[in-house]
């Protein structure tokens, strides 16, 4: 690998055309400039300059090195500038969360992007474990999950909560155990877990969702409440999902005596450098969730 210090000295020498001027520009001695050029020639095993007293001309190898060397040094300088500039509101941000959290936060982030057009938001809905894996592999900048784990090099920071709610057809005023059995259960990928948390805390007879007749299923977060609105059954969902449903007035949301919340964790890779824009968006996510909790 070419020594960048020697390469920079060589390109500066060609630019100035004079050893003394190069030494002054680089705050070196003239002999120091000569030594670095000789070391560079030794490293490449080619002659770069034909010395003629105090002046010189370039060999064909010297001309090639100068042209390509200038391009390389310019690229390195550009990279250094980009890293140093590291703006809070310029660049791409990739993040992922379970669907319910995304229904709440994605519109907020789009409003943030509208305010800062040079900030590009890339949002994906995914299961908890997949998000953690993507953070581990440095495939996304920010992860939000509702379950933590003991993964190496992964940090979980609790930044908010989301309440779980029981949702029935609009005409179900009393969510008694008997009424729930009569209605049947609208299933979804996280339904068993959510029901275990909420129904397990509020109904003595509850053991598992298999106690109810399964009257529907959807794996699309925005469609889970459609069969509930049509009177086909009940389900348990995070609150953000219910608030995002465009026919919310056609279902009944029940807040049971024993409230149950899922913790929202910000997931980060301890080995990943955090840019200013990542820190900025993380602070905004925390702010959005704090406002929701008020």
C-alpha cells in the first residue's frame, strides 16, 4: 500500500515544481522532502523523477502516479470532509419497528423529513427478533422493539410504553368472559402474546387463546380490526394500532381494570458509530413517545 504521507509530498512537489517551495508548504526541510521522494521510489521500485540540478522532470511512471495520486488524495479529502460535516439533518436514516409502533411514529417522522428535506427516512415494519438481528448486523441505524434480550453488543434503552387494549364490535358494551366466548377471536401474529398479557391479568378463566373459537386471522397490521368492525369477533392489540384504524368509531375499545403496557425499547449496536443524524432522530422518537404519554 502506498504511503499517503509520501504520496502527498510527491504530488505537492509536482504541483510546486520546486523542492524548497514544497518544503515551505509542508513545513518540512528540503532534505526531508528529498528523503520522502526516495522512499516512495524505493517502495514502488520505480524512478519517478529525473533530477536536473534544482529542477526535475517526471518519468512516465511519475506522470501516472501523479495523475492517479491526485485523484486518490482528493477522494480522501472529500471523505474526511463528509465525516467531519456529519450534519444532524442531512443524510439517510434507516429504522425498523413492529407494525403498531410504526403506525404511530412513521407519520411523525415524515413530518420531520418534510421540515428537513435533506434528511431521508427509510422505515420498515418487522418482528422484534428480526429487528434485533438487523441491528446486530449493522443493516439499520435504529431499531425499536417491545421485547429485549441478552444479545452480545446490543444495548436496549426503555424509551416509552404502549398500552394493550381489548377491542370488540361496537355493540359489545360488556366484555364479560361469556360475551368473549360467544364472539370468537380474531387472530394475528402477536395475538397469543398480547392476549396472554392482557386477558391473563384480567380474567381468572383465561389460560390460552385456544379457549376461544378462532373466527378470523390477518397478518396485515392495518386490516386486523376490519373483521372486528364487522362483528366477526374480538381481539387484543396495542393502542397505536387502534388509533390508526380509519373506522375506529365502528369498534369498541375496552380498557380493562388491570392495565397492561408493553415497554418500547430503543435498540443500538454498541460497536456502531452513532452519527449526529441518528442521535437527532433518536431524540425525536423519544420526544414523540413522551408527548403521546401525556
